[in-house]
């Protein structure tokens, strides 16, 4: 490993899928991490970035998300030092949903910065085919290759006993409760009082939390906190159904993880969610509590959980991401 090529990885290292990439890349390369959270402003971040590039001969700068506030500077700095740059596009960075005020592309200045960064990168690795198509529409880019997120199918495993339990994952906040369909999920709990409904995720807005509780029935529970992966996996092992009623999911990692744990999926028939679900669950139109409740009711009686797990193991495993990520990064480093 002493003679291994060096990669500078720039990301929010608290994210599970970022930690997975660090672990994967570290098996072959020396990986130095520059955590965005350690630098509250761009004035603090840039000197730290330049110092790293001055002192270490990197073969690649690997960036998670084309963040408008720093990604153009990262690409320029990499070029200045003759280092190749790859950007992983995850969803928000190329999204534009003005009605929900969601996505980096809603703001014209941010849109320009994202396009500049993607055009300047040597490679862009979107996490789904949907994102790959959106990236190609946004700008002319040297190399675009979709590399799916990977599910740890050894962690997210089925439980022995299934409860009449429906779970969804989402942050409870002013933007996200509509984006993630948490309002629809809450209304479904009133329509299906014989099942338990749980929203797993932290709360950033007490007013929205209160509104969700009022919209739901007494069978609705909100954890109102961020759960560690082990606790999240425990909820999935208990649940019969996982519902992802979002307006948009560029990939849908929680959906895939729940399916790996044997949950029957109910998801909105939009964005990348149909590709995750395939023929193993139920698809509904967005924003329709009656249709969603009817699908959840059918899913509670379905036995397709084992097929859902098999689909994730085949198409969206962590092993597949490892193979494709190492292959793509290897071409950049050696090229």
C-alpha cells in the first residue's frame, strides 16, 4: 500500500454511502479525506484543499456531490495541479423542483456553477441511469458512467417474524415532508387503522412534526431522530411493507435497503423508483393517499418480500458497486 496511488476524497463523511466508498477505495489506493463539515466556509475550505494538493502527489480528486459553493473551485484547483477529477452526482446537485424549492438547479447562479464543475471534471459518476440522463442533458461532459449505490445485503437481512408494520424513511422538515411524501404516508395511516405506520428520521421543524401527527392516526409513530444503521435495519426486519411515496428519488437507497431486508415495496411510479421495485411490489401515482393506502393494503398480504430481496442482491449489491467503482477509478488513475 506504500506505493499505491493516492486519492483525495472530498465529501460529507457522515453519510453511510460515502463511508462505503472510502472503504472500497482504501483497499486499492491511499485515500486522504477532506471532510467538508470541517470547514464552515469556502474561505477556510480552499486553503485546506490547496495545501493538500501542494504537499501530496494525488492521482485523482474524488468528489461526492457537485455542490455549487465549492465544486467549481475544486475542479479548477485539480486542473491547476494536473490532477484528474471525478464527481459523484447523487441527486440534489442536478435536481430542479421549484415548487418545493428543492435542488441545486433552482437557483440560476447555482445552476451555472454545477454545469461549470461537471464540464470541467474528467468523469462524472451518477448513482442511477436517471441521473446519468439528466447530467448529459445539462452539459457536454467527457465521461458519464452510472454506478449504482450499493446495499449491504449482509446488514439488511429479513427478520424471522413480520409485523403488520409499514415503514418509511425521511427527514421531517418544511421542504422534505412534501418531497418525501410524508404527508401522504400520514394520511394512509388513518385509512388503514389496523396496521402500524412509522416514519423513521430526524425532525428539523416542530410545526411540521405536529402537522404530521395531526394528519395521521393514533397508529402513526414518528421517531423524530436520526437512527444508526443497525437500528434502521432492525425496523426493516420487523416491517412487512416499506413505502416510498416521494415526488422524486434519484436512486432510493432506503427503499433498496428495506427490500434487501425482505420488505414488500410500495413506491411512487416516478424517477428511479420503478427501476428499484421492478415487479416485486406496487407502484402508485404521487400525492394520492387513497391509491397509496390501497397498494399498502395489498402489500401487507403479499409474499413478494423474498423476490424483493433477490432483486436487490442481483442489481444493487455493495459488491456490484465495488467492482464498477474500482474499474472506473482504475481507468482514470492509470490513464
